DNA sequence: GGGGTAAATACTTGCCT
DNA sequence: AGGCAAGTATTTACCCC
């Protein structure tokens, strides 16, 4: 749904109308639209992701369309037995059923009073299990909020799903009691947007959320500490392939930049610095060494960091790197 | 184009109650 | 627990070579 590539949309249409015949098994061979890297299908999570840059290209590749065909509306009514599509954003993933309120059997006949009280008890328990505890009810409300805010901020689908997962984890870890659902769901969305590599300033979230910035901040801090919410690619090297391919630098340069980062990590130069900035600087430094000479501007454009950051960073990197080189050569 | 600096801002951490 | 404040990194805007 979030996929903007028209060819994919066409494919999925064909999928549902031609049933299974045109099902495309192999994502292998396709390439990432951002970095041209190899993409793989993770069947556990049902996501198509890029091996290089980790971009989630497509989630839920399952064909949600019916597996039967109907040619008349009567036939459609008769055959239809499906509910809404499954989604992370419904508290029970949209899969729950309810026990009907009518005291009737499958044929519409009234049931005996004995059965009736049995049904009543079943309904009670059904209700209890379905909204098992405060948690599930929280989820329901929170996911609503997440969706609303994500739309307002125009965040893509993968981010919303991630936010859902994050929030669900928070609930499972019992982090909710005493905290507002609003604050937490905003924090989850904020965290998700960062994890997915498209951070927005906290203030934007504050604008669309019903809680103030401070609350969100606090909730976020809590979140990230309590469930070790590693803002995922903590490893700067992860960004390299992506940058390298969009900048079309030599493999040599990419290899060197990887070295530089490794050395930098050993020397603990990189604590507290943004991984993106480091990756960009390393790449810039590498092209400097291989005489490819990219300008700081081009690198900064691709990496979305300022030239200043690259300047500051690459000098430090180069310093430790050349030092290490000299020691190694001796 | 590379390089530098100052002020503003975003974000984290630590300290205090 | 929550609140505040200080500290660090990054960006923006401007300058010079």
C-alpha cells in the first residue's frame, strides 16, 4: 500500500486476479531502490528488506485477497468468509472473533435456558480473554493514536508498524502503569521513525500529539533505557554500502573507509557521535586517500549531515587512522 | 572548494528532591 | 518519580583562503 512503485502495484493486482499462478517467490535478484543492494525476504517477519542498508521495502507480502473467485454478487456473498486484513495496528492483529449476543443456534432457533446461561458465561470469559488485561486495551487505544499521528506527519507504513512493535514490547515489559498512553505511543512512534532512519525533530511529534514535548521526551528516555531500545544501526559501517553506491565510489575507497571506521572504533573516537556522520566522514576521508576527491558537499547531501560535521569528523578519523597505519607497517 | 568559527538548537545525562 | 540544568554534538550562517 505504501509502495509507490507502480510496477509493484500492478503485480499485486495480477496476483489477486490470477490467483496463485503469478505468485512471485523470488525477491532474490531484485535490488533495493535506494542503494541497489541485494534484497531478501524475511519469512519470519514477512518483510522484504535490503541487505545493505536495511531499508524495509515491503511488509506483509501475503496476498490478502481471497483465494476463490466469484462471478456474481450472490456467489461472492456465499463464498466470502474473511474478515479484515491482519495488521499490527489492531490490538489483536484483527484476528479476534466474538460470541454473538443472540441466544440462537446456528439455524436461528432459540436455545434452551440451560444453554443460554452457558452462553452467557462463555461470553464473559470470551470478553475476559479478548481484552485479556489492561494491556490489550491499552494497545487498542495506543495503536489508534499511532496511526493518527503517523498520518498527520506523513510517515510511511514501515514506521507505523515498527511503532506498533515497539509499543507492544513496552506493554509486555510492563512499562505502562503510571504513564499516559498518549505519551508512550508518541514516544514509540518517535523511536520508530529514528529506527527506520527517518528521524523528525521531537517538536513535530509534539505538534500532533496531545501531550507536551516534555512528556514525550521522558517517555522516550524511559522506553529506550528499559527495553534497551538500541537505535538500531549503531554501527556506522552499516551506512557505508548505501552511501558508497549512491556516490559511485570505488570499491577500494569503500574498503578503506571500512578500515577507517574499524580503527576509529578501536580507539573509541566515536562515542557519542552520530553514526551517520562518522560513516560519511570515513567515506570522505577514504576518497581523499584514493584521490577520488569527492566534495564535502556531495557527501553531505547523500548522508544528510552537514559539511561541518564531516569536516570535524574526518580530521579526527584521519588522525587515528594514519597513526595506526604507521604502527602496523613497522 | 576547503576550512574555520559563533550562535542556535537538539538530545543526553546527571544531579537533586 | 519527576523535574531541572548542565553538557555535548550538530546545524546554520557567515567568513576567509
